[in-house]
């Protein structure tokens, strides 16, 4: 999906309300509850050789599906069952009594955002408005890539690295486990998943090689730029 199609799909729905997800809604009713697994924006083998179809099959079909299923179970019979996904995330963030709901809702959000942060034959230096904003915030694309790589590679244990719009500036945010910058009102532009299941079948312990492949060959800059709107 190109940027024009993205904007047609998401027009009028509000940047955060649509999860900035190329028209994918996470509020459709599923067979076991209010949420269902959003479709992938490409075939399972479309990101090869950088990410294998086997990894996508397990990561998307098992892990992501599992978060959707557990979220539906946790919110069944509660007021959360009638809320949009982002509202659930913000209502439960930082509340120990709702940790299970937050963790699963945020992981549904994070994973959907991750799939859309990538595209076949993506990556490399961006152009257009997103490139201008990166240069203004980081000095150059190379400086951004170095900082993003450091944030993702140095994340201890499981988590995420994000490019976000925070006020008028772009910045890089690292989050652990299920945490997400969307919980605090910042606008995510793209993300990389650095939980081991995201890369271990393809890269084993070479997390940095996975991050480099993401930046060089997978980043969906049209998606990131559309999220600036």
C-alpha cells in the first residue's frame, strides 16, 4: 500500500484512533470477543530473506494471535470490552490491578504497528517530509540510524525501539516488554520488535544483524511519513 492509499484509508478517522495502521482496525469483533487478529499487510514470505516465512508464521500466527486471544479473555464481561484498543491501553497503563489487560492490549497494538512498519523492498534512506524531519531532529539519516540501532541493540531483555513524534521533534524511544509510547500520548512513527522470538530463528543471538537488515531492507518509510499527518 502506497502513501496515497494509506491516507485515503485513514482520512477522517484521526491519527491515534486508527492506530496509524494502514487501515487495519483492531476493534473488529472476533469469534471469541471484541478483538480479532488484524491481517498482515503482505504475504508471510514477502520479507525474505531478511525475515523468513517460518518466523512470520510463528511470530504472527502464534504470538500475536495469542495476545489477541488473551486480551479477549481478560476483558470479557468488563467495561474494557466496549472500548477501542488505544483507550484500553491508556486506561490500564501503570495500574497493577489491570496489568494483564494492559500487557495483552499493548502487545496487540505493538505487533500490528510492527508489521506495518515494514514492507518488501523497503529500507534505506527515506525521502520527502520524513527525511527532512529526521535531518532536522538528528542531524542526518546516518546519525538517526546509529541512534536507532543503539537503542534497539542495547535493550536488555525483551522490548521495542520506536521512532516517535514528541511535540515538534522526532525522537527515539526504547520500551521494555509490552510498554508502548502510545500509552503516554506520543505519536509512534515506526517500531522494531527486539523480543527474541522476532529474530531468533533467522539470526540466533545476532540481534544487531537483524536491526541492520530492518533498516537497510524493510523499513516502511511511507507508513512512517503518513503517521506524521
